[in-house]
């Protein structure tokens, strides 16, 4: 079986399985649409720590612990962690999982990091380089505002195109499809294939309109998934993007229509759905690495195990900017990674 499909995709001969998952969320996320699905909703925004960065690290440690436990494993059973976050030099990840003493691949895909981590982890597992891996990421509203925007005390106004960075961490344990792990449930979600994104740049410089920056990358990834695997939108029960928000979601649908693909029946965006946008004053919706991660681990996987959806194309999206690039006047490129999920 040829595992390389088309220009950008990989199909797995023995699809790896997601055998454990965990979602840790903040209070605002717990009050949103998916609050009842999260494993932990913490009212303390510092998570018992002293700084916002420490809070985010604590979320990652909690998510990894719960996911490993839900998989019926110990930390010693995990061969690798593939993880990252939004903070400089991935400090939320490095400080968060340091005490687990598990070999780590640190990755950065901005808000697409969950998809990137799962894609790399799946190839490690299916390729025979690991029995079990953990793929995870996180974001925190306050740590992201501190690094990328303004101090919270400044109280700046936000345009309606802006999104609200999700406070949350999601983790999955991925095991070999033919592995030795014990099946505790009748149904599992496997990773049938992946489509790797490329960096797209339409010259947009508005960092308060991330959806417009990322929509072309989502379009490109979805389009290449369709072409590489020879499928149409109705092959999937859901096509779920990461954090385009209400504006980026409309742009994505319009762009794909231009290529002859109508995904309006299948499409859902984690950022658009995670909050009650008007009531919670989140404007265009949610964003951040944690947005797609906790929606996946808290909501999407549960829906699939209950057979509400059988096939899902999960497409986390990321805006590849930094404070340096933005202050130097550069545009905001985007990237998206596709993960093909299937209930077995």
C-alpha cells in the first residue's frame, strides 16, 4: 500500500487509534456551548499558580495526566510527547510537561498546533517508532494578550473582527491500531490519514482579523485533501476548522465555492461555536491553540463515539505572526493541517 497520497497527504495502512483524551478549560469556556463536555472546568484563571504562563503550564500537565489515565496507561508507557503552544520558545509546554520525564518533540503551528501534533504523532506510531504518544497543546487568554496584544489593565477596545483566545488545554493519547492496548469501549476513533498544510499569505496585516488571515490556508488544505483522496465534501459527516470565527468561516465557504465545492452542510468552526458570542462578548468567536484542542477532546470525539458522526475532517488553523514580525510591518501568513478521523 502506498502511504503517500497525492501531493500533500498520507494514508495509514493500519490507522492509529485515539485511545485516551482530556480537556481542561477555563471558567468562560465552561460557560460556553461545550462546557458540559469538558473534563475539568477551573474557575481560578491562575490554576493555583502565580503567573498566567504558569497557569497555562499547569493546564498542560493536567491534560496530559488525565489523557494518559483515560487510556489506562502510565506516563512510563508513553514513548513521545508532541506538543506546543503560543508562547515564546514554547514555555507553557516545556515547563508544563517537564516533570513527566517523557521525550518531547516541541512543535509550533500557531493555533493549528493540535493538528500538527496529531499528524506527526500518528506517523510516529504507524511507522513503528512508538507504541503510544501524547499529542497536545494549550492557550490562555491572559498569556496570549500579554504576549501579542495589550496588558489586561490597559482595557483596550476590540473590533468586532477580533476573537477571544480560549483558555484551555487538550491532549490525546494515540496508540497503534494493532497494538496491545486493551479496548475498554466498543468504539474508537482512528486517524485514517492526514493532509499537511502549506504557508499561505494573502498580504493581510490586520492582527485583529485572524479569521481572514487563516481562511485561505484552510481552503488550501481542504481542497488538497479532496484532490489527494479523490473525495467530495459529502464523504465527511463534518468538516471542522479550528478558529476561523464568524468572518473567516464565511470567507472559507466562499473560497471553496469558487473551486466548485459547497461545504455549507458539513462545515463547523470550533471558534464560531465554542462560546455564546453575543452573550459572552467574544465578538467573532474563539481562537488560540486550545480552541480546537478542547473542542476536539471534549466534544467532537464524544459525538463520534456516539455515532453522531462517522467521518470528520479536523482542520485546525493557525496565524503565523509574532510580535517582531507584526511590529516590522509584515503580513500575517496562515497555515492549516488536516486530520481524517473515523469511528471504528
